[in-house]
């Protein structure tokens, strides 16, 4: 009798599902930010938090916890989303060296 209730608690939209998605999003943002920091040329300003949060949201869009477990996001997928977000967010700021 308790088994169906326990399984329902793990379904789409459950607190476990949302918790997993939140954790995956945080990891995606952290990984994206750390990777991008070393690739931005000196004098160029990019809002990495905004850019990486946008990309993480796009990667997770429409995916359930089950989807994320069975088919985790790949680096290529992340990169495509970062590029999409960079276009949406707009041009980077370039600070003249001096």
C-alpha cells in the first residue's frame, strides 16, 4: 500500500525531481563559469553568471529528472546553449587596455 505512494513522490514535478534539477543546474552554472573564465581575453567583460544561468536553463528546458539521469547533458550541448545565450544577451564589453 505504501509503495505506490513512495513511487508517486519520485515522479515528474515531485520535490525530488525539482531538487535534482536544481542540483544539476547549479553544477552546470558552476562548470560553465569556471570553464569560461579562463577563455575570456583580458579586457573583455562578460556577465558569466547571466550567460551560464541562461545556458543551464536552456539545457534543462523540457527535461525531467529521469531524462537527466538517463541522458546527462554533454559539453557540446552546453556549448551550443552558451552560444545561443551569448547572442541573446548581446555583445560583450571591451575595456580598452591602459
